[in-house]
C-alpha cells in the first residue's frame, strides 16, 4: 500500500496516512542560523607590577630577579588553562541535539544528484557552510544511499534557494534497491534560505535510499544540508 506524508504550506501542519493510520504533527521546526566559525575574543589582564624582592640577612647571595606570578591577579586563573574552544556555526549537529528527541544523523555511503557535476555529498555532509547546487531549475533531485535498510524517523532540510522566503515544493521518495522508488511524502512549504525545516515521520520508515525531489523552487535547486535522522529509544 502506498504511504504518503503531506505538508501544508498554509498551516504548517503535517498529515500522515496510509499503512500507518492517521497522524498529525503540528508545525515544522524552523531555526535561524549563521554561517562560518566565530573566533572568540580573549582579553588578558595585565599582570601586577613585580616588586623587587628584598634580601634577607640569611641570604648568602642577594636576590636579583623579580618574582614571577603566573595567572591573572584578579581571578587567579592559571596561564596553563586552555582558552575556550570556538563554536563552529557550520555544524548542524548541535541543532539536531537541540531538537530534544534523542535523534542521531544517519551517515550514507554515497550521494548522487541531478544537474551540475558538483558532488551531491555536500548536501549530506552536516556542514551548513557547504552547498550542493544542481545548477538548474526544478525538477532536480538529490539521493542518499544509507548502505543498508535503516529506520528513518525524520528529515531535516536546509535550503539555499533564492534570497528571500518562497514556496518550495518537494516530494520524498524511498527505495530498497536504488532503482524503483516509491513516493513517500510531500513537503510544500514557504522556506527561507538557511533555515531548518523538519519533516517528522511519526511511525518511521525503513529504507536504504532516500531521494528528495524538488518540483518547484524560486531559483536553481540548492541545499545547504539534508539530514536523515533516526530518533527515539529504538535508535
């Protein structure tokens, strides 16, 4: 029996029906993001003036070098304390963890895409600062091979089409052999470049190949990232 998952651009509600029954998921998660690592700024307090030590009567040789005190005299921090690590704004993993549903990203073994010769793996690498572009208008598609059948609980899309919010029409297809694909879901929503849009799959689907087919877009089809997730205790 054909399984279908639909998204509504007007209401943002997702309706799943077919072999799984009927489910409602309210709202697609949309999170803004920035691109590029942000270098931290370190401010080091000036050390206190070193006092010239005084020789004691018991000293056989006068002390000539000033005392050296490591650390900040204000807070006692040691000079050996490593600076904080910069946050990489290109990494999508913290945003996946922030979803709070115990989700992990499924890593594929290969990726293919239509259009330009640029490697489609850029759409599945977890790096929001890399982009796969088909170089052409819709319809275009990007496909991920998971290597073996796996349970897929959610798909997170990060578009890079145009410069403003616009409706992007997509269908999700699944396959066990990479040759015959079945349409599994639809996602027709207004998307903003760089924002995360989640398509939850209430009961999940077990498949090896996931294909995102873009049927309508404001510009050439391009994705910053497509994250295939497995969520829940059974992951």
